[in-house]
């Protein structure tokens, strides 16, 4: 069976297009009684950008903290706050921030219409009811969260996404002006998530003309941004993130993401940094990509965290390996159907200990 996957139905792109968000949301309100939930990264709480958020008197503005990777428990907490705010569903849920904030917005929009805990839905196609209309406004670019069908969450047992067609945003607002003041390291690590998406997609066994077309364009844009530092870098990085997310929608990521999930689950390392730490150790699997990645680091003066697994207890190391190996589609994409004959627990232990 060929996958019949859902894509974002409406996208607006351009410098200053964030100013149209109020008009977009107004069309979703059928009466004055309806309200919008804004989930906004709390980094903006004391910034001038706060005044640009088009929250009206009836709307619910929730400042969310993403110092840690999004957890299922946090999603459930945010959902309860919305439920306590009103006895009826919001007209829309809007996520404004980086990939973690967008994942929280996706998860909350899903859990408002599906019973139980978000941990119950970690996996593939477990969501039964459509989400509340939800909108993405990325203020970082690279994760592809604005276009993906997953919301990546750390649950009680593992780090695993809620993967569903209902997860996909209904509207995306891509305004390159919103990523212009991102600190260099954060900009780099988030952008590397996109670059690594492209490497893993374009070298994977699941590659096809659809994913290749998006992946190659995303890779070209990443090289413009991180190697050539051309003009309109923010515009190009925002589109690279979008195209990179589309590339893996019809293929898959690979070894780096599998190992990074284990690293994040046990050590709480943010996704972009975790991917970079892992990717630097994968030259035997992605030789050209790793060499180019190191060149990008040198150009932008990036020093990777080292020895992050030093002193990790054996039982925690074993759990990291468990989390990584659970993501079988990623290993199959990278190494083929015989991947279990090529990867041992001891090999993964060795890789983790080198980080």
C-alpha cells in the first residue's frame, strides 16, 4: 500500500506575514463567545514581541516553558488548564515558538478532543478524533515541526511521537523576520536538525522521487545558509525546514535520530544539540554528511558539548539503547531490512560512550 499522507492545508510565507494572523483567526470564530488558545514560548514573555501577539480579551494566552524537551505530563497539564478556562472547545490553538512549542501546540489540540493522557497515544495512528483547528508560527527553523505529522514527546517509558494525520497543522505562518534575532548556537543547532533530516532521507532505503525532490532542495538551501552564508539566509532556512519536513514525510530519518532520541530521553538534551552530538560520531554511516557538518561547525565557530555520557550508570545506558532500538523504521531506512544483523547492543554502547 502506498501511503496517503496529509499535508498542511494552508501556508502563508513572507516577511511581515505574521501581521495577518489576527485576520486568519477571526475567520475561525463564528461568535463572540468563541476563544483562541495561544501557546507561546515564555522566552517572549518580557520581550516587545509580546505586544504583537493578537490575543483578544476572551482568548487564553499560555506561556509555555521548553527548557526541557516536551513531556506527556506537561501536555496533560496544559490541556487541563484549557479545560478549566472554558466549558467549550476553543476555535483554534496557536503555537508560537520553536519546534518544542509547536509540538506542544499540536499535542494540546489533539488531547482536547481525545480522552485520556497524551502518553496513551505515543505511537502510530492511535488518535481517533480530529484535533481542534491548530496553527503554527515558527520562531526557529530547522525541526520541520511546522509540517510534520508527529508531535515528539517524552513519556513515562520512552521518547516517541504521536504520529497521526490529525497531528498536522491546519495553517502555518512562515515569517522570516521572526527568526532574525535567534542566538547563533540555537540557530545553528536547530538548523542542523534540518540538515541531518536531509542526509538521512537522501541516503536512506526509503528514498523515492517524492522525498528526493524535497530533500535535495532542502539540502541546497541548507548549504546556502551554513556554507555560503548568502543573503536572505533566514528566508532560505525557513523554507529548508519546510522542505526537509516534507522530505521525511514520505521517507524516514535514520541512525542519528534513533540514537538522539535515546540521548534526549535519559539526559534531557535538546533535540538539535543531541542530533549534532550524535551525528559527529557517525562518519562510518554518513561520511560525506559528517565531513560537511564539521565544516559548517568550523565556519560558525560551534564547539560541540563533549563527554555528555561520561559517568552514565549501566542501567541508564541500557535504557538509552532500548529507546534507540525501539525505533525500527529509522534503522530499516538507514541500513535496510537486515539492520538487526548489522547493529548490536554492544555497538550502540560504544557509540554512546564516545559522545
